[in-house]
C-alpha cells in the first residue's frame, strides 16, 4: 500500500495548507471506528507490476513461466470489484505487418503464445487467504466464465499470488507470481 507523506509534494506548501493537511490526516487517523491499517481489500486495490512468475513442478523443481524467464505485466484491482491481468513475453516479436488483419499464421501463433490476459470481477476470502478472479473475458476462450483462485500474501510493498495445484501443462504445478505495487 502506498505510504504518502507531506514531504513527497514537489512544491512548497504554505504554512496554512500544511497545518490543514496535518489536521486532516490526524482526524482521519484518529476517527472513531476507523482502523489505522488498511483492510485487505484496500491493500489489493491498485496496479501491481509483475516482478517474477515461477512454476513449482511436482518434483519441487522451480522453472520459468511459459512466457520466459522475465515476463512483463500488470494486474489491476479496482475498489468496485473489477480486475484485469495482462502479461507477455519480454521478447515477444512484432507482427510482420503493421496491420493486425494481415497477420501471418506464424504472427498469430507467436502473438497468442507470447501473451495472456483476462479481466472480470474479484472476490476476497480473508479467512482462506484467497482471491478468486471471476473471468468475463480472456485471451484463452475456454476460460470465459471460469473462476481462477489464487492464494495471497502481502510482504512489504509486494503481493504474492500462488495458484492451487493446476494441471495446465500435463502435470500438477503451482504457479507463483510476485508483484510490486505502484506500477
């Protein structure tokens, strides 16, 4: 979660503005019934930049994601319950034409294999420590209408998401994504 201080302002503030902001901050912090720490949902909200995506094999071996050793991407959680994911290979090749409708079969194949994305709604189960993505759209048509569960953990300014064991590439695997806030 972002930790904003008044010192972060680019331009100097008048003493009156500084006093009002400090009073407002004190009022918010001390307001009856308000927790001083953000709720789990408040911690989720924002744009998270992908730092790492690794896969744990049944043998315990850890391998790179199908999008290579250093995929790039974002996961966004909005306070209204909407979410989206976009992840791609860092070295994803461009199409041979600048017109997407003139893509070759090879362009389409490498484009599809080098990207994943979906969006929909999310629900948090604090007791289980999980977030479920209810997919409304997906780059993979078979996932439309499906749910994707992730176990979550916050560590400093990072969000760690882990799948339950999945059979995606022939064997049960656990996918772990480490995300950094404020993308």
